[in-house]
C-alpha cells in the first residue's frame, strides 16, 4: 500500500470517529473520498473514469467549514489534500 492510500484509510477512520458531523458534510466528504479512492484504484478495479479535480476541491472546501467544530478532522482532510497535490492528483 502506498502512502496516499494509507492516508486515505486514515482519513476514513478519522471521519468515522466524528459521529456528530452534519449529515450533508458527511455525505460530501464520503463522496469526495470515494471518487478519489476510485481514482487511486489499480487499472481494472476502478469503476468508471478518473474524476477531475473536483473531489480535492470539495475536500478543501469541507476542511474550511469543519475547522471550527472539528479541527482534528479538518486537519486530516487538509493533510490528505496536500498528499494528493504532492502526488499530482
């Protein structure tokens, strides 16, 4: 497993640890993470085409909104967005 996939798994765990998260925020984050996970899947495993940069943008936007109430989750989201950028995604 590469570092980006491990960071994605860590972010999923962090998201699961925040039970009081607004349902719309949770759906937005889970959708963006699912899109990114499909993009990272080896060829043949991904369903559909590779998404554009919208999931990373959605994650950054969500991190901004989460900063006040869930700073730990916001930090994890930002770390993942940084890892995506470093990987050229």
